[in-house]
C-alpha cells in the first residue's frame, strides 16, 4: 500500500477537483415510500487509502446518498462516484440523453456546462421522479417517465451524447443490457457510454 496517498489525503495536500465539487448535490434529507435521501460521513483511514490506490478512493467529508429499501445504496455524490462519471461529464455537450436519474448528480453537473443545450432524462420509477422533479425545473431539462429499453422516440431524433446509468451495482451481468442499449442508440448519437462498463468487463475477465 502507498502510505503517501494516505498522508496526502489526511493532511489536505491531495484535494477534490472542480468536477468533484460540481458533482456534490445540496439536496435535503427526504423519504418517500421506499426511497430515502440521507447524509453519511467518510473518514480518512487506511482502507480508504487503499481504495485511492485502486482508483475508488473517496475524500473524507459528508456526502449525500440515495437508498432504496430492499436494494441498498443506488447512488451517492462521493468523489469515487464522480470519477465513474468523469468521461461522460467531459463529453457532455449539445443535446444529451440520460437513462436513469438516480440522485441527479450527473444531471446537475452537466447543466453547469454552457455547451449543454438540453437534456432528456428517462427514469422508470415514478416515485423517484416525483422526489427529484423540484430540483430540475428548467427549460433545459425534460423528464420522461419511461423504460430505457422500450421508450419510443420520434424518427430521426438524435443526441450528441447518451449516458446509460440504470444499474444499482457494478456487475458483469449488466453487460448484456449495456450492449443492447448501445446498439439501440448507436446511430442516434455521436458518443455514448455506460456507468460501470469498464469495471464490469474487468469482473467478467477475472
């Protein structure tokens, strides 16, 4: 283990960057049916230092998470989660399609980019949409209550970027659905990606 990483995080010389800060959401704690938004604290410890070495570390601090009863944590605004979205955030421009609203971290982050004109968000869970709607009342966002696999779009509809983020955990079993979505939207966008795809492929190969 690289103890220099641990020391750098502990003494503050290694700090979150702008993307990490933009990814953090200011939502209040809330509960609606089986959905809960709450806060949690990440400490500086040796386990976290090891995770930094492996690319999954999280800076110490207070974070927000979305949980679903019977499932667990669906999404959080940790720096580790921000890193999972970094490429999709950097690619976001023009018209964007997002499959899966989650905690809204990705949506909030890309709306801070002037080059993003409009975002379509497809979310299958109506209760979650109702919870998050109030945070995204803007002409730049259209929320759709629908299934990413079955929603019908008008002929010729295209986006600059499509981001698929509908899975609660990273697992090699998700790869089949990732492939299906990427095939479905391959001719409708200039760039697309799936949350957790790289690590899911790693899990399959090992």
